[in-house]
């Protein structure tokens, strides 16, 4: 289960790294929609809170979702400017 947890963490990180093309398009003037990254920020924030504050902390889970907050925030901001 520990290996599965780390594989899932890696895949979660890769999901948020996939925002890079949208960020690059936003910065190049081809604005994307900010709604999806905004919802991802909210979702990831809730999961980070859950991972850190449940009885037995789940650090890999919280770490993967923390990156989702960062990448989602960058994507949402670049879509607005």
C-alpha cells in the first residue's frame, strides 16, 4: 500500500504539471478559462487540510495536493492577466 500511495502521489503531481501548457498559452496571450484551475485550488486545499489534520497524517497525500494548489493558482492567475 505504501508503494501504491507513492505512485498515486506521483500521478497526482503529473496531473498538475500538465497545467504548464495552459500557463504558457496564457502568457503568450491565448487566455484559457480560470474556472477549472480555481476549482482545483479549492479541491486541493480541502485535501491538504484533510491529509494534515486527520488522526494519522498522510504527508504524501498532502504534498501532492499542495502542488495542485500552487500550479492551479499560477494557472488561474495567468488566465486572468
